[in-house]
C-alpha cells in the first residue's frame, strides 16, 4: 500500500454509503476538511477508472463538512450540486478532494472543490449548503 500523505487520518465521519469505499481518509484544517483515498478496485467502474458518481459523492461530503466548519453547524443539507469532469482517475492513484469557498453567509454556504489524482485535477465540483431547519 502506498504511503498516505501527511496529515491524513482515517475518516472521522463514517456512513453506510461510504462503507464499501473504505479506507477513506480525511485531513482537518482550521477552515476545511479534505478527503482522500488510494483508488482501488472497489472505486472503479467497468472501464477500470474511478467512478464519477463516487467522486461526486465524496466531493459533496468534503464540501458539506467544510461548510459545517465555516458555519459552525453540523447536519447541513445540500441544496445544489454540480460537477465537471476534467480527466479520469485511475486505480492505484491517490485521490484527494480539497474545498474552497465562494461565499459563506449566516445559514448558507457556497463551496467549490477540486478532485486531484496524484496531484493532477480530474474534476471540479460546486455546491450550495444550508443549515437544516
């Protein structure tokens, strides 16, 4: 197994959805959460590259957790989510999802994330999150 980059630890937020994709890792920063994993067979589609739906779900997860830090709230809901695929991610690559923010309000957060495969961008996602009412 490849070395997990410094600062990443087993992901703290387990979910039945993501259980089949373990092991997943997260890196907590003061303003955001990055997610990462070493792409394996359980992450690939029939063509052998990392499935776009998996990348979308994990980008949603990373952005939602990051917006939670910004809004100082837990349990946010996704209001909108879009993703653009720039390239493909392959098995045995380190996949990392990093979040930045477009705007943070009092109860709504607009975020963007980039998905990297061995440091090269493979997708860009945008989402809007709100505090669950």
